[in-house]
C-alpha cells in the first residue's frame, strides 16, 4: 500500500475512532438527561400540593391569607404527552442517529482531506525516488529539484544533491584516472616492445644502449606501479608510518644537500629558510619523500639563473603565521617550496595534485618521472593528518606547500 493511501486511511480511522467514542458516550448521557428531565417534571405537581398542617380552606398565618391552588383534574394529566412532541425513547434514538450521521460525514471529509494532504506530502518523495532511480541507472547529473525548499524536504533534497555531485566527481575522476593511467603505461610498454622486437628481428644489434633503453622504461613502469600503490594505501589510511618526533629544519637541510648537484648543474640557486626547533610527529622517510618531490618539481620549472627556496614556519590551521608563545589550540608546521618559474595557470591550480595531471601538456615523461609526484605529496600529507596546497606568488613563481601537525615550535 502506498504512503498516500496509508495517510488517508489514517485520517479516516482517527475520525471514525472519534465518532465511535462520541457514539458510545451519547446513550448514557442522553438517557441521564431525559431521566433528570422526568424527575424535574414530576416534582412540580407535588410541590404545589397542600403543605402539611394547612387545610384546603383559607388559613391565616401571621396575618397572611393563603389560598391553596386547585389540584389537577386527574392523575393522567401529569403523564400526558403534549401535542407535537415525541416520546422520550424516540427522541433518544433520533439524537443518536444524528450523531452517527455526523460522525460518518466527518470521517468522509477527513478521508478526502487526508487524501489531498497525503498527495501533497508524497509528491516530493516521489520526485526524490525518481531522481534516486536515475542516479542508480548511471545518470549522475540528475538532481532532486527540492533544494529550493526551506522545509525538511529541502534539507533532504540538498543532501541528496550533494551526494549525487560527489558521486559524479568521483566517477569523472575515476574515468580520467583510467585514461591517464592507460596513456602513461602505454608509452614505456611501446618503447620496450619496439626495442626488443628490433633486437630480435636483427634491426638492432644487442648493444648496451638498447638494453639500457629497455631497462629504463621498465623502471618507469615499476615506479608508476609503486607510486600508485603508495597513493592507494595512503588514501585508505593503510600506509604504515613510523612516526617519531622530527626536527623539520634538519630534514630540509638533508633534502637540500641531496639536490645541490642538480641545482648547480641547472644554474639554479637552492636555499633553506626556517627556524630550528619546529618538531612534528611524522615518518622521517615519508617527509623526505614529500619535500624531495616538491623540490624536484620546483627545479624542473625554475629557469636557469633562477632560484628555489625551501621555507618552514609555524602556522595555525588557517595558514596564518602566529607567535610561538601565543598560539591557541594545536599548531601546525608549514613546509613550502618556492620557485622563480612562470607560475601555475589559474585554471590548473585546483587540479595540480591530481594523478598524472600536467599543467604544461607539452612536457613529456622523458625525465623518468611517473607523473604522480604531487599526488603522492597530497596523499602522504593527509595520511599524517595534514594537507597540501598550491598558489602563485605575487612576485612571480609558484609556491607548493604542506602542513603537518606540530609537536613543538621551539
């Protein structure tokens, strides 16, 4: 049975129950009323009879003459029914029938009103049901159409629309990831297949450089697979982390030392800036991996003669630098890598941490990267309870940063 009919029947049952109570209570009330009426009617002649001690003639009491009323002509005059009136039993039955008819009419009206009200109540649920069925069939762009309402149905509609929007984004991200993954895996596989086939067919001699090509492309494939596994484990909170108190400045100096030779070869100035004593509870290897990925990305975009700077600072969760001793709540440590390159296009900023995303489509994977470095940065930062972000500097260049919960600031 549909909800509309349930509500209508509920209204009718309430009306009928009310009518039944009235009908059951009416007979004793009406009977008692007629009984009281009969007693009052019978008491009038008795009250007018001669009082005890007073005769029927003229009597003198305190000088006042009392003249008794004449007695009724006969006893049958007391019980006589006036013309045009029904006996008491018939009046009682007629009253009960009128009440029952009124109750039935009330139940009918309540049923009609309940049916109309149920229709208005069920209509938004019907629209929501149709939208849910459309989403279940794969139409993730379908919305409830109830978001403009200000009642509970509006709240339900907005919650449904939010869910459908998230499902649509997740589906688009999944489709884009599969396409990008297929593209990224296709290139090294094609190089390996072409090189090995040329060697087997005698087109290439089995020289060292050809074998090195196959090895390098195999390593690219292995790195892509390993990076995808790392991202998956980090996003599912299953990545093992060996947390311990870690001085951020020491980590930054260590990472910078590892990139000094590459920076010098590219004529890029690499520097570290930040106070000592900022301690976070994190996995040292993963933090080095995060900072290394950010520095690697900055060096690839910094022009010759430019600079890359690694900066650490204590912040609030909102991102504003605060005094160390007056910071309320739990502090965070921000690690930012700034470069003097061309910056990030505004339309690419929201997607810079997506898997395989390239703001500059003209770049290739010839450098041996998997295209997942920044995705790993965000996944590892979130696995530590922090976050990652990107922005353009007012003076030029890009700034990519992560925030990690701090244990101590000095």
